[in-house]
């Protein structure tokens, strides 16, 4: 999982928010128009005090009733104009901001699909979910309101102060007195609020993770009676988040109080000074009314500074969190030349690439080379996880295996020996630390990942199904254009005929994680997904572990025909699954300890015999 609380001292909110420009750029014209409309509306509001000055010094002083009604009509029209312009601004920003949010969410989702498995192993799903929901909502709100009104209020304050100074420069200077202390206070507030904002948004991600895990693991929670413990964990995180949000609220209330009080004191001082000047005849009553009206019109732009800064900081934090994911290095789907320094020397009888086959003219030589170099080959393979210590013992080391074309090899080993990791290396779900894996002589690192994964089909011990139909889940493993014949064949191989008896047959929705089905049913559908595309290479990680003995026998009988036409690597724990294989490799402590047939290893290897005897005893119970 990423660091929960990223330091904010060296972070610039402006620099963070500028990263949104590529998304804002396509709609910049409409947003700029909306901002111009809002500025116009604010300036219309500043005209109202000038009309008031004219009314007081003109019609009111001259007792001109018609002029008073004319002035009232002007004020009414200005009010309608201001309201209409602000309504137009909201209409202008609604559609483009919805597009920006959808675009950012789409980019995030596509990027998550391209990130390596190691990234998803480190990050909690709730943290990723909060970045795609809560954080993007904050960014949309920022673009809709604070971004525009930081500009609008700035222009309004500048124009308003100019009007004040023109009307009466001495009173204008009184109103400008709080500017310096307010700037200092805002600077201190911004730096402190940024850290609180980051902490709160990370805590939202943690809380989302707990909720998601509780929903997905509801059977475990209920089965072990752990609902109270989960509730305590949820309430603890919720209480922590509430404390952070209250701290934010107190800080925001504090700066709001200060920012509201200082201008009020300045307006009060200006009122007293202006009243004295009117009494002395140095200032007209209309000018004083206009001055105070303008000053009051500037209250909201000034008082909103704290609120707008807070929303801007939250948006900057949300931007940082969003780009933390987008900056993660994705898998490269283009061919990647293997690193020469990490490769063992090629066999003198095997070319480095399939291009070498063109040099062979005789058919018998081609067959001999295909038998020697084709199929699935591990050469000096070593693997350690990216976050492991440099001096840590590799999970896998010195792995040398050759599975000939059409051959099935079973991998057997104790728990934790590295079997699942070995199978994950073939489709490049993890990247090798050293060595090389070839498919029919071609290095997998020199293949585009899409091409590699079209050649290799996988079925994992933990079957994952999606909220889609049974047929949709199975046909995920097929080429485009596959239909009912391929689906029916795959279901027959996996002995998953139960799918036809479901309420809507193979169109039945299986629900989230496929939890509406039993473990054995999910595993059979996952196996059907692996074989539906008739792959050249098949990697199965204990695919029959959830099946009963009778169903397992039926699946094995159908699977033999599939394995005869493919090159397969099968992780096995049961002797019955091992018997599907032509040869068996014993994996012990991350190394290949022995290779041979089932019977050979039973006679010659004590560890293998012990593993198989334990499996046989487990099956007879």
C-alpha cells in the first residue's frame, strides 16, 4: 500500500492543479466564457452602489419622485441581469465539467488495467476506489466553483477597491488596512490545511477498503461471528476520520471568523470617519451610501477567500492522489528486447529467435529442432518480488525446465515452494529477475504482451468471475467472434453442464465475484474460460482443487483430450491430477529438485513420495 500521509511541505498547490490542464484544455473556451460571464455579473453588482449614489444625491435630494422610481427600476433590472448572468455561468460549466470528470475516470480505469500485478498487490482496492470516486468529485467541484470564483472574486475585489479609492481615497485606505494581516493568515492556513486535507482523503480510502472487504468477506465474518470485531474496526476508522474532519472544520471556522472580522472592523472605522466627513460637509451623503454599499458588496468576495482556499487545497490533494496512480509505470505492451546481461547463453543447437528456423532446409532437421527447442522452456529463471530486500533469497532460482510441444508437465511442491509464482511468470504477470522463458523458441520478453497472452491461457486456483453472464465469463478466454459452439465445447470439457440448468441458461448473471455459485462451479467455469480458445499453451494452477472426486474424474477424462493438443504446465496437489501429466517436476525451496514420471519420482525421491502419500491419505478421508 502507498504511504498514507504524503508530506506536503515541499508541495505546491498551484503546481499540482496545473497537472489538470490536459483535461481542461479541450473545454477551455467554454470555461473561459463562463468565467467572463461571472466577472461581468460581479461587475454588474458593483454598479448598483453607483446607482444608489445617483438616487440619493439626485432624485432624493431634489425630491424628484419620478427619478426615484426610475432609479428603483434600474436597480431591479441590474439585479435581474446579475442573477441571469450567474445562471448562465452555471449552465455553461455543467456539460464540460461532466466531460472532464468522465475523461479522468476513464483514463484512471484504463491505466489500472495496464498496471502490473505487483502494483495491485501493494495498493488497497479501497484507496484506488476513493481516487476514482471521491477525489474526482472534489476536482469537478473545484473546476465548477473555486477555480472560477478565485478569478471572479479577485477581479471583483480589484475593481471594487478602485471604485472605493476614486470615490474617497482616505476611506479606501482605511478598508485596505487589513490586507497584510489577512495575507499572512491565509498563508499559514493554507500550509496547515493541506496536511489535514491529505490525511482526511487517505482515511476515506482506508474506510472504503474496510467496507469493501466486509461486503466481499461477509460469509467469513458471519461464519466466524466476527461482525462485532469488524464493526469495531469500522467505527475506529470512522471516529478517526470524524476527528480529522472536525479539525478541518475548526480550522476553517477560525480563518472564516478572522477574515470576516477584520473587514467588518475596517468597514466600521470607515463608517465613523465617513459620517464625520459628511457632518463637516467634506463628503456627500450619496457618496457615503455608495461607498458603504460597495464595501458591503465586497464582503462576500473577501470572506469567501478561506472557503475557496480550503476547497483548492482539497482539490490539489485530490490531484496528487489521482496522479500517484497515473504516474505508476504501466506494463509495456510492445515487444521488449531481453536484457543481454541477464540471459544465459543459448544452447548451441537452439537459435535465439525463431528466425533461425529459416536456415533449416531438411524437414527432419526442423522436426528435431522443434522437439529440442519448441514448447515451453525455462532457462536459468530467477525471481524475487520488486519490494524484496536486495540480499533476500529469491523466491525462485536456477529454474531449468523444458516442456516439449504437446507435453503436459505437472509441478508439485510443498506449500510456499513457489509453484503459483512460477505459473505467473509465463504470461508475464510478474517479470523475471534473471533468466529467460521461451515459447517455441521465442523469448516472451520480446513478444507484445497481447500476443503473449493470446498464446497462453491461464486458470488460477482462486477462480474470479465477473458480474456478467455465465457465457460472458467463459468467452472472455476466446478469440473475437466465438459463440455458442465454442462455449458448449468448453463447458463440456469443464463438466460445467450445470450452466444450462440455470434460470436463464448461459445468459444467467452470476453476480459479484460469482458468489451465487458454489466453489466447484466457479472453478469449472474458470477452467472452461481457460480452454475455450484452444490455446497453444495452457497454465493451470491446481484447477480441480474444489471438485469432488467423481466430478474431478469426469473433468480429467475430458481434459485429457484438450491437453493432447496443447503444451501445458499444471500445478498439482492430488495424485489424480498428477496422472494427467507426461512428466512431473518437484519444486522445493524455489528450485527444481527432480524431474521424471510419477512412478519414477515415487521410487527415487523421498520428498515427492511423502507429498503424494499425504495427498492420497487426504483423498481417502
